[in-house]
C-alpha cells in the first residue's frame, strides 16, 4: 500500500489542530485529565 503524499503545510496544520483540540478539552470542566495508563 502506498503512502499518501502530504505537504509540509498540511503536516503542521494537522499538528496545530491537535494542539488546539487538546487545549479546548483541557479547559472543559466536564473532561477528566487523569492519565488512563497510570498504575496505582
């Protein structure tokens, strides 16, 4: 299977969108920010 060609601008645009979404989720009081992989 061939890789889909991606331009550098698309790569950084996707990264920036992930950061924006993560920031929005962290500011939502209904979202828990606990690490689901933590071992107690």
